[in-house]
């Protein structure tokens, strides 16, 4: 597994842990995770915009 996969799994675990164990709002936690993956180059800007443009949000 490449570093991007490991980082994504660690981010997912961190997000789930933060949502379960703290009182931070979900939108703040999820946007921070998206920003982290975007800054570190796991997601491209186009992929990040696709996530934000989803009708379910």
C-alpha cells in the first residue's frame, strides 16, 4: 500500500474517533480532513470540488 492509502486510512480513523469522542461539529471535522488530504496532495483540487458539489451535502 502506498503512502496515500495509509494516510487516507489514518485520516478516516481520526475523523471517526473525533466524531465519536468529542463535541466538535461534523462539518468542521470533515472539512479539516478534506483540507488535510488536499494540502498533502492525496486529492486534487478538482476531486475536492467534486466532493463539495455533491447534492447530498
